[in-house]
C-alpha cells in the first residue's frame, strides 16, 4: 500500500507531540518495517526541515540537527517530487489549505493509494482514501492479522 503521511502526523512523531505521538510512531514503524510504502513530498521535506530547526532553536548546531532528521526521514520514506504542475492544479481544490491541495495533487499524480492525516477536512472530495492515524493503524493491524 502506497501511503502519503501528512506533515502533521510526521511532526507528531518527530517532536513527540501528545496526545498523537504514539499513533505517529506506530506509522513510522510500519514504514520502517516495510508493512507499507511510506511517502513524503519534496515540499513536506522542506517544511519538516523548517519545523525541525524550530524544535532545536537556541541550541548549538540547529541546522546540523535538522538535517540529521531529514536524512533519517529520507532513509525511511520514498520521496515524491513536487512539480510546478502540482502547484497550478492545486488551485482547483477549494479546501481552505493550499499546502494540502498541493499535497493532494502530488499524491494523485504519483499513484498514492491513501493519505494519513489529522486534518481530514482539508482532504474532502478527493479521489483518494483519507484516514486518520487511528483509522489507518486499525487497517494495518487487520492486514497483519490477515483479516
């Protein structure tokens, strides 16, 4: 299953944000264990670098620490390029969040099966399955049990 993991779930796992950390960590483990094919977009990688730098603000070697996180993500997840065409086509989606619209268009173009997000409202009326982390964990668990 080709799964695009939304930025909010990524940040939950990376920054141990409660109460969502455990769900994000479970999904990261599923990617690491090859239970699913996890994907991120190039746009998300840039955003995650930004959030990682904020996380380490005031510490030494902020950029070095943020880049270590990006290296780890790139070793786990497949990367989808964000094209100019995705940005143009995203203007057609009226979801209140242009960044998520870009993510949708990149995912569709790349043959993604589903998106896992905590902001399902930003992903209404799209031709992809959209799951909350809890819903997706339930699906993974059933697949592992052969149900």
